[in-house]
């Protein structure tokens, strides 16, 4: 009974922790961008101000039931995913869920967004969401191969086990030193899943006026901002869990996850975006090839 | 410009009847011709004198003479002389031939002149409204359209009566003539 | 053109019921504070003033340190920056844009042209007083105002938002008849926008005595009904 | 129950649909619209829609004094205002037969080239932003601001300087200005390396820009494309050299050309032009201290100044192409007619409409920005 209560507490607490860390990740992203662009950047609590303000809008322009549900799905998918991502001291239901469930859950937000945006009937939104699904199709293939490789290496799809194995052996058993090629492919897939340049085809303000976000205002946009902070958190923590041995304690956990996230963010602000077909061609070529080579090494 | 080029050009231009040439300076040549002869002149310049660049078509409304003046500015990348061909057409009905078949960019200028002056160009590919799609009045660039009068009839103005002005007025000063009266006095 | 001058009319504040819960006020104040510290602006490049916004946004003056960032579509934005003279063709789009924004929304008129026509006062193509067509919170005069002036103006707006004084968007609902009348005067009586302002005013209880009037009657007589949208994916 | 804020759009089922670029869209330069018809991802038809920035300049100028119009003309092209003033002044000077002092000519060249650099920096930023790369935009606009500071010091105005007037320029340079100018140029030249690393040699950018919006040389001549866009097609033509005005015939400069005729070539031409402009300003800095004399030919009472009847056509190379003023006087105190040939009027309407067809929707904005269209010049 006690264990179950603790689990429930953890399941409630983990998304909240994820949200707070995610907000700081958004802040880090914007600060890094500002430093690269030779300016000061936003104040410390800017991401929170944005979200509170958006939820405090007095007229909320909804486009119907599905529009509302779509946003809930987009945020909910990530909230559920957070409970499956172990953090130091809290495992949540990670031991029961496993990697495969997590991989499925990270796809739910895109589908939810597609539902919600479809209701808006804005051509920019429709193009944007079709691009988002295209890019999901592109990066999911290396992502799944990488997950398969990791699961094969550690003979488990249980994230708790995977982290424990890596922590037990120290740096030499970390995913990144055991399977470096897969780690590179994983970084690629993670960058693409964040939707930042050069993979930012579905926001693309100059082309389709921010695509899926085009009709979103007030709490809907707020929902997307919340989703973004969850997205950054999920991607970096998943990568840390798979390849960098998870967090031994909170300090190393935060260092690792922020450090991993800094790589795609810095790259993002130095490159333009690809065209849609170029992106698919690129992602299906290099990360997939790397992932397959990596898997060949793992299986040896 | 070399002397040979200039010689050639002068010989060529003499083929057009009733042409009157004036040299402003070595690189500007003004040609006054009859409206009927213009297409022949342009075809000649483009076909045989390397004048491939139509710089602009300007329209001037000479309301007192009841005429529109159309000016075709042409430039040759080889001779480096700009020829301005001036023609006059009657203000009513204000119809002229398009030179789109000789110079493609004419389409833009003719469309522009059509909506600003109301001159219709026969044979131009597109004479629909472009800039003034929300405008229902007469062609605004005509001299008989008074923009200021239209503005005064249509719009009202912001009151500007700050505190420092009120203070001045209490002391017997202030604005003697309003901006509106000055504006209308000018006319 | 209707003669009432709205520039001095205050928005009639509805008496707010005193709430016993002390946290209710805290929450309202938090929201106002966040509103003032996070302003998403939609800068409609209606004119020359648009050229001084990139400097204000980019590395040298960096608006983002004040929490101001550019947004792309009206739905996402809080502030509509009208940067310069508004030609009649643009004015239609400005009104459409303004109506699509989610309240609370603020309008800043940059450049002298939005105040009184500026140096184009004679021009047949530009509208003269912006606040006849949409309510304006703040003007930043100058031809064109420097980036410092733009940022200063935005900071003044921030101060107004923080104390809940920037309420011009309510004026649009409460005096819709006046604004609609001026719009009809310029665009003709067939003018209508896809946004149902009267319906919104009713839904959010922002109706005032002047929401409906002779001009809205004209609107009702020419209005094509808005059809519900079919769901499609 | 919330009010529904949309209108149903009942199109027949089809894979063709329309998309509006603009007038308020980040992929559009200024207040301008492009309606495109898409088939899948490919544009099958594009229509430009201008007039959002129309102020009726030509009409306004007929109502104002010759000298008053100087404050009106720079507003026609906001990113690159100086050529407008210079061109108008040149046209009026030709009409009035005013002799331009030599020092004023050098000062005008100085401003023209400064303005060209500023406009090109703005262009790079905008072009990079259409491809989703914002850092060059942040850098470019901030570096352009340094040039605006110089303008402010020289003329008193950041963007609209209103410094040129018929007969010369308003005042001489401030003390120490040339040194500060030279320092700023050194800084900008040093920064060009950073831009090269970040932007001009960025492989993804090159991949995106190459092959976009190709104009062949024949097409360019047929459509009257001018300026850097023409030079990107391989034709070496520059009004500064081939129809020289001011003292450009005494200056040494190259005319960079490229042969692709695509967005990449157009970007590269402008990048090379910036270097040429810097070298021109350096020549001016070197020569200016030795040129003595007034900076302005006095004109009679400007409020009652009557310019002799006649017409003149002045041309200037602006950063966008060939800019021309056709000014007609009937001997009055106001111009009888002014016609402005904005350089973008050609490539922002006709050329863009043609180039956009066959483009993918990703490349529409980039095509427009690579042409460096300036909508207020189209609308006037």
C-alpha cells in the first residue's frame, strides 16, 4: 500500500518537476540564442511570464471541440511520458512502462496537434501539420532503430534497468562509450525531433507563418508553450538516460540534460532550415545509416 | 559614346518621318514625334539600334492644352545614350496603343498610367487595377482631381489643445489662424 | 462620419464585487504583471516606421530583455504596432487583424502619420486618424521615432498594463457602433469583417449602451451569416 | 458557447488551393502581398498585389515647393533613402542649370555608398531570415546601426537624412568625422569574415539558394531587370560607370558579376558590391581633405524659387537597381510632374510573378527577398 501511494506521489510530482526544468530549458535555449546573436536575452522568468499571460487572456478564440482536445492531447502525451522517464530518486512507473511505451507516447503530441490544427481550417496550419508529420516520419525511423539498438545492448526495455546498468559500471559502460555510433545517430534523431533548424520545417515563419501555431492564441498557444518545455525535457532526459547513464544525483542529472540540449540548440541558431524533401532525404540517409552501422556493432 | 555610333543612330532616326531631335547633353537625346510614328520608332530602336532597355514610360497631364504627353525612356547598353521619345495624345478619349509587343516591361508602366491617369492602352495584357484597388474616385494623378479637397471632405482631424496652449490663451495669446485655414488659403 | 469624439471618453468600469478570498486579487495582480512583462507584438509594417523596429528588436537595443518578442499571426499577439501611415487599402487589413487578436489587446500607433496624417495629410490614399477606426492605447510620435523612443513607448505601455489602465480594447466593444460607422464611411456600407464583434461583446459581457446603433443596423442588413465549419482533417 | 470567429470556405474538392503571402507575413518584405495558387507544394500561379503602401507621392509632390519635396522623396524607399534625394536633386539641378560644387559631389558619393552598404546589410539579414537563419539578421541590422550613427552625425537624421538639396548638400562634415567613418569601415570589413563563416559559406544556405529563381541574361534584358539582379546574370552594367553622374568617373571600382542568375548569385553580387563600396568610401576619405570650396551653390529664395520650364531625366544606381526621376517643370514654384521609376517596380511585380511559378512553397519568400524588392517603390 505504501509503495503504491509513493508511486502515485511520484507520478504527480514528476511532470511538475519536468515542467519546471523544461521552463529553464526554454530559458537556456533563448539565452543561448541571445548570446550567439550578441544580445542580452530574456530575463530569468520570461518563459513563465509568457505562459501565465497566455492563460490569462480574456477572450479565448476556439475553433471547436476538436481544437480543444487536440491541445490537451498534445500536452497530455508529454505529461504521460514524463511519468515514464526516471529522474534521480523517482522512478515513477518507468519500470512498468518501458521504452516502447515511451516511444509511442512521444508520438501522441504530434497527432494531437494534427487533430487540433485540422479543425482550424487555416491552409498554413494544414501545410504546417503535414510537414510536422512528414518530419516525424523521417526522424522516427532512426529513433526507433536507436531504441532497438539500446534495448539489445542492455537486454532490456526497462529504463530503470538500463540506467542502473550504466551507473553500476561507470563511464565505460555508458551507452555513449559502448555504442558511440548509435549515440551520434541518436543525437541526430533527437535534434530532428526538437524541430529546430536545420530541421525546423514545420514552424517556418517566413514560409507558412508558424504552421501549426498559426491559429493558436491565448490558452491554446499557452498549451503549446507548455508542450515545448516538456518536449525539450523529454528529448534531453531520454537521451541522457539512454547514453549518458542517467542521473546519479540531481546535479549530474541537470548538468547532463542541459549539456545535451545545448548541442542542438547551438547548432539550430547557426543554420538555416532544410526544404521538406531535403530533410527527409537527409534524415533517411545519414542517421539511418549511422544507426544501422551502430546496431551492427552492437549485435557483434 | 563613339562618334560612329552617334552617326549611325542619327542616320537611323532620320528614317522616321517628322522626328525632331534635341541633344540635351551627350548622353541624353530627346525625340519629339507624332503619336502614330512611335511604334515604328520603338521597333526601329529595339530591332536595329540595340535599345533593349525600356527605362520608364512617363505620362504628363497637360490640362491646358487638353493633352497627355507620353514619354518613353529608352536606354542602350551599347551606345550609352538615353533616348526620350515624347508623344502627345488628346486628353479625350485618352486611348493609345500598347507597346507591350516591343517592350515587355511596358505592361507594368501602362497599367500604372491607366489607373493613375485613365489612359487606356489597347493591346496591353492587363489593364485591371493594381495599386488603387480600393479607390472609386477619378484617376487621381489627373490635374483636375484635387487631392486636398477630397481629403478635407473625407477626413476629420485630431484636436490638439495641450495645456501650455490653454495657458497662453488665458493670457490672451494662442493660435491666430488654424492649420485648416492656412491650408485652404494656399489654394 | 459620426461626430462624437471618443478620445476623452473613459471606459465605464464595471463595479467589481469585493471578493473575500485574498488570493483572488493576488492572482489578478500576477496576471497583470505577467501581461506587462510578456508582450507579444505583431508589427504590421504599414509604413516607414517599420524600418526602426528591426534595430529595436535586434542585437543593439534588444527588446527581448524586456520580454517583448515579435509574433507572426494576430491570434498569437497582444500588441498591434501600426508602424506609420495607414493607406486605405491597408486599413482594411489592419482592422481585420485587430479583430482577430485575442483580448486584452493593445494598439500602438508609431509615427506622426497615425496621429493626424503626418506629412501625407494631403494624400488621397492614406487614412488620417487611426483612432477613428480602432482604439489606440499609445502614440509614439516622430518621423520616424528612434528605437529608443519605441522602447520607451513600450515601457510606458507596460506601466499602464501593470496597473490595468490599458483598457482601450474594451472601448472597441463598448463603442462598436462609432468605430463601425467610421469604417463604413470610408469603405462603404457593404463593409463587414469575418469576426462577430457584437457576438463577442455579448459572450464576454463587454456590451455597452453604444455597442449597437444605426451603423450596426446597416451591418446586420448586409451581413452574410457565418456558417459553421465542418470538421475535417 | 463562444462566438465562432471564422467563415466556412467551401471549395470544390481539388488539390489546388490558394495561399496568401502577405500583406502581413514574415515572408514578405514590407507591406506587400503575393497570392499564390498551389498544386501540392508547387506554385502554379502567382499574382502580386501592391498598393498597401501607396501614398500618392507623385501627386503630393505636385502640391509642394521644389525644396519641400526634398523631405518627401527619401520616404519612397525606406531601406535605401539617400539615392532618392540625390536623384531628385540631380534632376532639379539639371532643370535649373545649377552648377554643383565639387566638394558636394564627393559628399554625395560618400552618402550614396554608405547607404548602399547599409541597405545590403539589411538585405543579407532579411534573406537569411527567410531561410530560418536569424543570427545574420541580428548581426546585420546591428552593424547597419553603426552606419546609421554616422548618418546621424553627418546629417542629423538616422534614416531620413534630408541632407542633399538642389545645389549641393546642407552642411560640411563635422570635425573628426572622416576618422570615425574610417574606423567604422574597418570594423565592418572585419565583420565580413564572420558573415562569410556564418552565412555566405554556410552549406545549407548555399544548397537552398542555388538554383532558386533563376533569371537568364535574355530574360533579364527582356524584363528590364537592373542593378545587382542584372549583374547576377552576367551582364556588366552599372549606371555609376556607364551613365556616370557626380564624380563616379574619377573613382576606381570594379563591377562584380556572377553568372548563375539565381538567388545565390544575387546574394554573392551584393556581398562583393559591399567591398567595392567600402573601397569607394576609402577613396573619398583620402581625397576629401584636399578638395576645398563650398558645399552648396546658393539658390534664390527657396520659398519663391521658380525653376525654368523643361524636363529632365536623372538616373542613379541605387542598391536595388536603376532609379530614375523624370521631372517636368512649367516654370512654376512647384514641379509640374514628377515620375519616379523605382528600381523594384520591375523585379517585384513582373519578374517575381514569373519566377514564383514552378517554385516550391518553401522558396517563394526566398525568391522575393533574393530579388531585394522594395514595395514602397512599387506603390509610391
